[in-house]
C-alpha cells in the first residue's frame, strides 16, 4: 500500500516537474519569438536597385545636367573635355563624368589599358592582374560602353601609358580639362603626377585669338575628383584632417 502511494506520488511529482519544464520551455520559446519579432520589426531593410532602376536614375541625372548645361552653355561650358576612367567604370554616381558633361560642349570618355597593371609587383613578383580580374575588367568596360552609348557617347579604349596617351589626345582635340577620379595608392599617384607634367607641355589655341595663337597659361588641366568613400569628403561635418578619435564622436558629429 505504502509502496503504491509512494510510486503514485513520485509519478505525480515527475509529471508536475515535466509540465513545469514544458511551460518554462514554452515561455522561453515565446519570449524568444517575441524578442526576435521585435528585433525584426525594428530592423530596416534597405531596398536594392535592380538594373532598370539604376538605368532610370542615371537617365534622370543626365537629363538634369543636360538641362542645366543648356541654360549655361553660353557662359561656362566650352570646348572638349576628357573623362579618364580608372577604377570608376560606371555612369551612376560618377561625379567626374557629370562635371565633364556639365562643363563642356563635347565629352571624350577614355580608358587606358596601362601595361603596368598587367605586370608583376615590385616585391615577390606576384602578378598584379589575374585571369579572373582581367575578365571582370573586360565585362565592366563592355557594360560602361553600352551605358555611355545610350547617352550618345562612346568609350575610347587605348593601350598604353596614360601619361603618353592623354596629352596627345588633349593636343589633338583641343581639350581644356581632363576629369578623373582621385586615387590614393602610390603607383596611381605617380601616374597622376606624370599626366599633369605631360599636360603642361600641351598648348591649346585660345578661342578668342587667331588660329594657331597660343598662350603659355592655356594648357589642359587635370581635375581630380574625390569618389572613393560612401560619403563625399565635402559632406563631412569636420575637416578630413581632424577625424574624431572615438566612433561615438564621429557618429554624433
């Protein structure tokens, strides 16, 4: 009799412990689901742009700059400019391209296949450009040319050093400005300096003067535009040389 009652009490205690464990498990799962639902509801998903959306944005931007250009063409825009594409093989969000489009009557888009990009590194002689990167570059150039042609432009692709190609094109087409994205690495900076030196040797005839008359100060300029960060350097609320040391200060600035 006592053994039966003890077994029944043990069974009831085990069943109560099991029900308490199941209730605690269900409460923990409900709290977990409520916390996950609250976190998911507070999370903002940034919408992605598909190819058609990006094309629409690019069209809108070009129309905006075209209408602005037509109103100011008699005052500020003149001659021909070159857009020197480097690591910015796109028309969307490309300030160098938009500045050239706005400031010139004619725009010559240019990409130089610099043989130095396909050589080896100074240290250890690693190849700078592998097969996959070269394939990706070709695909980007094909896409860029297609998008430029939609806007009445064509991409001129030449093989050689930019410091040799750009001054010769500037002289042939009477270019007033070469627009390009500013780079930060040493080899690219050396190329920029060489291009500037080459352009300083080119004399462009003044439109107001008789044919063939040149002035020493009428040389093409290389205008480098910052475009390597998510936020434009001019939009920062502080000077770029005075970045906050602590992230919180950066976030609240």
